[in-house]
């Protein structure tokens, strides 16, 4: 009799408990963007709540997670975050805003240690990730809401994630995952979703997703005025500025589309006001060609640190890849969220990449060195396109143009070597535009040596392996890939010999060359 009374009560309690663990997401979230984690770098880290909420005075309550203490200055809308000890920390805080709870990650990684997590498979409605190290804590966020333990199934090096029902109500959303082992915090994994389902094709992504961007950077200098004598190019007389006319003509010809470019960044050396009429015409032309045009005198997000290191490493034969790997790792660790830095091949203020190579100073006296110059350029461009972030090609770098001025409107009498660079860049951008691993995949170094650099990017069975060789001779390499489920129909982008068997790849990489193996 007692059991008959208790069983309905137990069932009702379970239903209520499960419902309370479901997420409540408002129609208009108070946090319209993904909240950047708070990285603790001192005893007390100050957070400006205005960076997170438009009206911080509407915050009703802030509750710290384990291992964190808070000092809330309501007048200044600032928050002091204090950690109890100096060890590795993966925690957070709960903020009540307009009746809804939002969770912001708080973490303190170990800069001298790290491990990797990566996507594995999707089985039914469960997303599986795995780790290279035994995990103590998993931190899984859907948008700005931390998932409770009832949504996770964890083993030592693996986690299964089931989405809450609320995730299916949003047209687009993202999972963000971190993990902690005994010594450090992992890389971040970002998983894009549409109505709670994994996005597996680039074409399914939100039109506003920045990761799909490939930028072509140009300077617009000369103005067409009666005093200067410049007139519009006869092939496109709709414009008064000769450089804008050349850009418009290239749009119509499909030059940027063939190169895999979808965004033009115009840096006006002259007054933007004086170019306004031409730029409006150019914008209309861009829309017809499905291009985005950005006009600004400064572009946020340029990663000069990585650019400087990458230029030195790929241009100079005696500079080892270890320097570049360290710089890239430091950049990823400093990123407040998933890394979206812009990697540019050059701009008008810096010497062209090809002029920085060891061999360039010997040209044209020793013309046989010319091939090496362009091989190094292809390596540099391949690096920019395949690492996390957004690639930007400076006008002329697609052919190894050595002069500071641009190439558009100057004719196309280019050498076979220059055309080969352009062809390979087109292939790289096309691969990036079709492969989710190059947009959302993890980044795991496989080999870092003075003359060899290999890394893999993976996204739920899709893999892109990138291997560079700075040596003077072709090398044959054997690489062990991370143990995970993957499709095995691999191809090589540049046609070098390779074989794959049981998570091992053997491949040839030519002198001063790069090869990319993908499935």
C-alpha cells in the first residue's frame, strides 16, 4: 500500500526534476553574443559588465561557481573575480538578468601545459568528443547557458552531449566545450547547430558566420579629377576613379570568384567622401556578384603577431618552424573565445613577402632560384588559409607581385610561376569554402621540427592534414593521426604521393613544399 502511494510521487518528482533542469531561453536574450570567458591573470580580475549586458543595472543576482569569489560594484557596473588558489581553474558564474540566468565561463589555464579535445562522432541525438588526457571536468555551454550534468555522459577521455529541447527552438546556435585535466585546460571546441542538429556542410551555415570569410585587401589611391588627368578605364566607364573601375571590371569578369574571395576590403588612401559615388556603384556591382565590400581605414582583428612570425619562418630558410608553432599556440591561448584573427599576406605598409625571401636578392641573376621564391609563397598562403581564423590576401600576393602598388588594371602578362601560385591559392580557398574542418575543426600539431611542420584539423570524421617541408630535398614522412572515427576516402590537394592505413599516413612533400591531405 505504501509503495502504491510512493510510486506516483517518485514519478512526479522525477518529471519535475527533469523539467527544472531544462534550459529557459528568452525570445530576446539579454546577451546577444557569445560571452567571452573571463581569464584570470592576477589575484583579482576586473570585468566590465557593460561588455556583456546593455543595461547592467538590470542584473538582479550574480552567483559564483565553485572556486571563485566575486566583488560586485553595482555603481561602476564592474565585477571583481577572485580565485581561491593559484592552480588551474575551470569555473564560471551565474548572472540573473531580466528573470533569466546566463552563465559566463571563468578559467585560469596553465600556459606551460595543455592538452587537446576534439570532435569524434554523432550518434543519434548525442554528440561525442574525446580527449588526449584524462578529464576531471567538462564545461559545456549552449550559447550562454552551461549544460547541467544530466545532459552529459562522461568517461575518462570521452563525453557524450545531449542537447536540451530549447536548443531545437533556435534556428542557429553553438555549443562551446572546454575540459580540465590535472595540469591544464584544453583548447575550445565550437560546434555549429541549426535547430539543434549538427551543421555538416558549409552551405548550411548562417550567412553572417564570419568563419566563411576570405578577404582580398586593396588600396584605392588615385582620384579622377580634371587636375590630375585620370579618367575612368575605358573598359568600365561607369566609374570616375581608375582603380575603382578596375575593381568593378574584375568583379564582372569573375576574377575574385575564381580566386575563392567573397569579401573585398578597400583601404582608401584618398578621402572616402570623394570616392562615395564610385563606391556606391561598386557596392551594387558587388551585390550582383555576391561579394561583400568593406571600406575602412582600419580593419579590426588583424593578427600582426602571427603575420610577423609566419613571414620570418616561411621566407627565411634557416628559421625553424618551432618559432611559428610557439607563436600560434600563444595566440590561441590569449584568444578570449574561439579564435577569429585575420591572417593577412601583406599590406601596403610592409615589403612584399617575396622580397623578404633569401632567394629574392639573387634574382634575376640566378633565375633558377625563382621557383623557390614562389614555392615559399605558396607555403605562406597555405598556412594562412588552413589555420583557425580568417585569411586575407593582399592585392598582388596571389601571383607574388614584388612591387608595392597593386596589380589590377595593369594587364596580366604574368609568368608561369606566378600563374601557378594563383592556381594553388584558388585551390586552397576552394577547399576552405567546402570543408567544415577548416572553419570549425580543432587544431592539433602532429610534428614540429626545424624543417617540418604538420598539423591536422578535424570535425566529426572530416579531416584536413597540412604538412610543410622547408628542406632542400623531397621528404617522405610517416604520421600517426589521432585515434578517432573518420571517413577514409582521402585525397591530396597538390597531387603528391601518399597512402593511408589504420590512422597512419605516409606522404611525400617536395622541397620548399606543402601538401594537404583531406577526406
